[in-house]
């Protein structure tokens, strides 16, 4: 099956710093990638939809200047949390949709802790 | 508004007992419904989708448009079924999934 990786798997940073999370489709090209956020014991909340070569579409309530998304190639999307604060601590999960196909494939997630 | 409701946070059953994880949705059109499973320390993975009408690992789910439900069922639970189960909705191909809050299934012997 198709594999999606995320890097890093875990990151701890100081308040005020920026953190970049990568999402890669390893064996397929993904025209669309999605970024989700998951709080402990809660559901996945969609943050944004990322299409290769175009600007990401953010969900209501998600600050686009704080959560910068770049989908520069068909196999890579990045999420940068700028000026991170403790309330940004969460589990961030990406998923990728192959150009031809109906199933989304999920990455293993990145645990962000902001001190 | 599109919404997926999973009323149970936790469902505990004994091995061999029947299981039903409830899922209700609200959507005015004809959505696609999915069940995803997340085993301990593993990533989210697709269990089944309503358009396939298949049985995976003994689980089935039938879309009931009248009741706007997509409950997940298994006649005899096994310990390895213990996991977090998410019901999800998609309004059209290529768009993001909308997830319910998830139900933790715990199967004990």
C-alpha cells in the first residue's frame, strides 16, 4: 500500500520559535494533502487542504499566518508553526491523496510540544 | 452543516460478544462514509467504506440513509480488535474527511 511519512515524529521547542513539519508520500504522487490536528483523546480536526503548486485552503478559525503550508512538489507538503506557543502543542497528522484514486493515506503524525 | 457523531467514547465488551459502534451523520447530499481504525501506536488506516459493501476483519457497516447512520458491526469481537475507531464522511471525491470524535473499543477475555 501507499506510504506517507512525517518528519519529525516528535519535536519539543521553546515558545516563540518556529517549527517545520514535513509530510512525504513515499511511493506515489499526491496532488492533494491534508493537515489535521488532534488533541488528546479527541477527533482529528481538519486544518487545511494543500494542493500542489497553489495556495492552501484553510478551515475557518485556522490562522494562515501562523500555520504556513507549502506544497512545493507532488510528494512533499510542509507545515510550519510560526511563533509557537504552548497552546499549539498537539498531534499534527497529514494525509495524502493520490492523483488517481479515492483513498487517503495517513502519516504517523508529529507530536509537537511547546514549552 | 456536515457533522459526524459517535455517541460512545468507550465501548467495552468481552471476547466473543457482538460489537456495534454507532455513527450518525448529518449532510444534505449523498456523502461517502468510512470507518477508520487506529491501533495502539499505529497510524490511522482505512477499515472499510460504504461504497465497497465489503467485510474487513469480520466488520461490516451498512449505510442507512433514512436514519443517517453507518454503524460498524462485528458478530464476535476479538482481543485484537481493541483500538480507536473513527467514522468519517466525505462530501465528494478529492476533498477532506470529516471525522467523528472516535470510539475506543476494548475487548477483554
